[in-house]
C-alpha cells in the first residue's frame, strides 16, 4: 500500500455554484494562478508548467457539472489524485477539495512532511480562487 500526504480543505464562496465550478474546471483560464506559467490542454487532461520550473500532467477522471471534478497527477517527484466537490449552500457554494500525493523517492518521502506544506498550497489556491470568482461575479 502506498503512503500518501493527504490534505483536505473546505470553504464557502459567496457566489453561484456554476461560476465557482466553471472557474475551477476551465483550464484555459489559468492567469489568476500566480504559480502557473502556462497550461497545455490535452484531449483527456492538461499539463501545467510552473514559473519556478517543472510541470505536472493531469488526467481527468470524472466531471459532473456543478457537483464533482477529479483527476490524477503525474510529476517527476510524485503521483497523486485531486478531488473537488461543490454544493449549493445559502446562495453560495460550499467547496471540498482533497489532494493525495505519493512521493516516489523513499528518502524524499520521509522528509516531505517537513517542507511540503500541502495544506498551505491548497489554502493559497482557495484565496486565489475566491479573488477570481469575486472579480467575475
């Protein structure tokens, strides 16, 4: 059994679910994400290229409009899964995002929890997402 770093975040965004879902799933509109340099769209997913260098390949698993989005991730250092759930709540949107990362290198896996702050990465994504949503509301 593989060991994973797992992080889950939940939040509320005061905007319609259709808007939130469309921004999260529209990979051609990535400029609001400060760490992303470019995205190459593929038939069954996409590749994110980062300003700091490197890239990650994402393969879509399942999309249910305004409800659910999940994909796998492949990077030279890790493999993983991301899952997003969306729920209408009091005129806005409740979001639930979970990310699971398996570090390929055994020694790197031992020290990764010390420097790889998955929760902070997710929280920064939510902050940027809210800014984009509110700018388009």
